[in-house]
């Protein structure tokens, strides 16, 4: 779940505030413990606009199996290998064994 950077409590009850703070604490704890990644970006293709730095990653929002029988793979993210606007991007692939 992605938390809003401008949260509003529509229901101004102590329980609503406790829920909001609990969600925030869960995400912060997950990030600090390494069980949650600190990014919520995903796209169907590598970026074609905007500035990016070497090492930036964009998750693939619609992964599916591709390739020929015996060498199928899934593109799960895009990795920026050279900083720029939009930078140089490569696919991060995982073999499926199919």
C-alpha cells in the first residue's frame, strides 16, 4: 500500500489517526529492516522522458512470460545503466525454465 504524502483524515476519530500512523510505521519498519523496498514506481516500458541516474530501477507493471520454448523469461524491471534524460535503460530478465 502506498501512503499519501498529504494524508487527510476524512473520519476525524482517534481510531482513524491510529490506523494512519500504524500504516506509516509498518512501511518505515519494513524499509529499515530490508523487508520492503522504498519505491513504488512501475511502468509498462523503460522511461523515454525525465532525468534518471545510473542505478535507478523501474518495476515492470505488467510482467508476462516471453521468448521461445526452452528459453522463456519474464522482464521484471528496467535498469538505468547511464545517467541522462532519459538515461540508458536495459531490461532486467528472469529465466522461467519453460
